[in-house]
């Protein structure tokens, strides 16, 4: 049964939006190497950002923190994730929430890992890192 309070029978829209919708294949986005074997491919909206993350075998996202809220979802492989004082293995379909400013890190298993990170608000510094990577390695 469809929830009629959420899915309306009649949707109205005047055709305007804050920004144009964009469809992309995330593995094809421009990215940058954040650490050895760790590639981030960010995609920006207005109030949030997603990043397609590929970890090579045993690659590590070293301990760090930032003011943005983050959620990370493992798409394939395994990832040993530490958030604050808690650590555990995450597998495909697992998700972790990371409050702002809480230290965290992740290490991929020996077969690597693919994950999706989502940030709010966006990490605008990633734009500069993508631009620099394009300058350093033009196609």
C-alpha cells in the first residue's frame, strides 16, 4: 500500500529550481588522491555533497576531523572504521554517522573497498583539490 500522506496523487511544480538537476555516473567524476590508494570523487548539491570513495587494498583514510556532518555507506568490500572511541568492520550495505568535529579514520581490507560519503554542509575545499588534481594530471 502507498502512503498517501507522503506520495501525493497530484504534484504541482512551477518548473523552477534553486539549481538545475544533474545526472552523473560517479566513478567517472573528476577526483583526487587524498592519501595513497584513496581516491575521492565529489559531487555537489546546494546544501550537501556526496563523494564516491575508492580504497585500494589496505588503503587508509588517516585520522581527521571536520565541521561537516558525515555519513559513510560501504558499497562493496570491507572497511575498518573508527569514529571517536569506537571501531568496527563495515561491509556492503553498512552505514555510519559521524557528528561534526568527531575524529574518525578508515582502513580498507586487503581486497579494497568502495564507499559513499555524504556531507552537510558541503566540503567546499574539495573543489580546490579536484581543480589542483586536474592541473597536476591533465587528461
